[in-house]
C-alpha cells in the first residue's frame, strides 16, 4: 500500500491536475499528511497532529498575493503635490526622486517551494503633480512577494505595477535576495547558509541602467558596492535545487501531493517553471526522512572517545560553530544555525580530529530530521556526553524560517537553546565561563 492509500487521500482530476475534493485548505492538509507518511513519520504523534493545518496556513499566508489587487491598494492614495515639472533638474515635490529603502519581504521560490528573503528598495519620479502614499510602495511590493516567485520576475512585476498604477516619470526597483542553501551543499564558511543575488528593474526614466538617475538612486541606497554592475539578471542557478538535482525519481504519490498544493494555491503545476518543482521539493524534504537509526548511532559513539575518569576534569574545552540544518516539524520550514559544545578535559587541550568529526556527525544526524530546536539541543548533549564524558554543555543558535517568513515575521530574529549535563548543571560559574567563549558573531 502506498502512502497515498494509507492517508486516504481522495483526489479528483481537473485540467489534468490531481486535486483534493473538498477545498483549498483541505487539499493542502491532506497533501501534507501524505508527505509526512512518506518521511516515515507517525502523523498521529503529538508533535505532528496540527502540522498539516499549520503548513496549510503558512502556504495560504505566504501566497495571499494571488488574491490581492494593486488597483485596490493604490486607488485613493494619490495626492496632489506641486513641484518642478521638467526633465532638467529637480526641486522636490512632484518631479523629485522618491525612495523607500530596506523593505523586508519573504517570497516562496517557485523552483523548490522554500521561502527566500528579500531586501527591497523602491524608487520613483512623480509626474502630473501627484505623489503616492509611501506605505503603498511597500504594500504593492508585498502583493507580488506573496506569490511563487523568482527574483527577477518579482522585481519586474513590482516595477510594472507601480508604473501602470501611479503613472510616474519612472520607477526603479532593486532587490537583494537570499535563498537558503541545501543541506548536501558545502557549508557556507560564514555559516550564513545562503545563496545571494541582487537584481534590478526600471521603467520610464530608469530604462537605461547607465543613466544618471540610476546613479542617484543607487547612491541614496548607501550600500557600498551596490551598483548597476553589482546586480545581474537571474540565472538558472539561483535556486540551489536546480544545480543539485535536475530530475528526481520519487514515490508518485508524493509528487502528486505537491502538485495538489500548487493547484490549491492557484498555480498551474504544468506551467513550464513549475514542472520540476514537486520533484525538487520532495528531494529537499527527503533529506529529513526518519531513519530510526538512533540506537545505531548511540552504539557507535558510546564510549568511543570518552576520556579516562581516573583524572579529575581540569579545564573547559570547546568545539564551536558546528553547522547544522533541520526542518521544523510544526511548519515543514527549514531552520539552520550552529552548535557549540563545551566539556571538561583532563590533561588534553582538546579532542582529536576524529572526535571533532564525530561531533559534527552527531550534529548532522540529529539535524536531518523533523525537529524542534529544544529537542535537537538535548539529543546532541546526550550523544556528546557519550563521546566527551558526562560533563557537557551544548548551545544551539538558529534562524527559523517559520519565525521570519510567516505570522509575526520577525526579520533578523534568532533562537538560542541550552542543555547542560553533569558538572555544568550544578556549577553556574562553569556555565558562565563557557558562554563567554561563544563568539558574539555566531
């Protein structure tokens, strides 16, 4: 029996696309149950009971732009403002360059269905002695960000919509985009774990990207090195999924489930840019398949690197910035960061290179699951104690996509958790000493 049958996922066919009979939200929730079963998870365990609902709400919120209209946003927000109406010089008011900088947006990548972060800068030159309410620039940008996107099309759609709706002398849009890397990529040396891309789009007076008005626009952004030459047209390699896997052989029921999500969001899974999206998303998700290998791992590490207990522990050693990837079991959105491990050493400055490699393997093993950060921290601490002895402290610092791409959208937020064993659990001085070792830039 396939996971499709096991989940009792009832579908119909509309325009050649499998869709759930019973509505948009129900289709997404049932599709998520199929994916969870494909991961080898128990969809009835406490941590996953509400996951289908949470994922459906996250997708609906993240693609609400499909149901919004720019005309409704801009209508009534154009205001008269006198000023110099000339192509020579500018004196503020209508005719002077207006810029709104540093708009934090999130959009879902159409290639892999993972969110990517956007820093958006919008400028325009008013005409006809009218200006638009500044908040509308942000709201128009948000309409197109809340759709399945790629960076260049997002910039072009924002630009075209503003040009059409407020009819200015010209519009300029610059986007600085960050896409999470895939866990089987090489870790980013700075632990940022992102592919970065800057793109630009212009209309009217901004069509010529070498014009003086672009120089003014980029100069007002005050970003060192952000010039017309620093931006580029979107390349196929923007999304890591395109370079990691061109094709995928997966359970057809999992691919059908993702296709039904696309359809429920208002997209056509048969659109050229979306044809391979189900396979890419399934490939990403299968990195976190439940292997039920905890016992095997514990058997492998227990006592293998443990120091002799004959010599009392003398000083604190540390292994810092061990990178990890994981997937939030509540929203099926990625989180990533670094793990710091502290321990007592008796007579050795630090563990061997074999021990370091083993610690990184432990971190990766527990990261590549559906997780919550608190559980991940405890599991790493318990496994590390088998390698390093009972006196262990573990701190995990992570950025959660579910914190910044949905709901409260707290851009720049991060989460830290701690687990302590042995002497660290009873000695606050030892804990404080280790915490001071952790670099503030981690």
